[in-house]
């Protein structure tokens, strides 16, 4: 079981690095972003995606932005006010 968890952490880190290279600052995420297979993030035509802390995406989730998409916890929203 430990090997499986390590594999998921490794592949997740690779995917995050790939998104960073392809999209630069158009896609940003906070601490403890977790996701399962099939996650698709796309920011086109100047769009941005901002994902807050402690976010989990299940299998086959897709987020596509042409303008701005922000996902955050209630705790983060209260801090901004």
C-alpha cells in the first residue's frame, strides 16, 4: 500500500510540474492539492485558474478557463474580506 501511495504522489508531482511548464502563472494552486486520474486543467486566451488550499478533484474532473475561475474554502474567503 505504501508503494501505491508513493506512486500517486510521484505522478501527481510530475503532472503539477507539467502544468507549471505549459501554463506558467495562468494556473495556480495552494497547499495540499490532491487529484485522481483524468484531471484536466486548461487556461486559454488569457484565462486564469486559481485553486486554494486543501482541494481534492476526483476521477475525470475538468476545469477550463477563458476568463477567471477561483476555487477556495470558506476559511480563505473570510480571510479576504
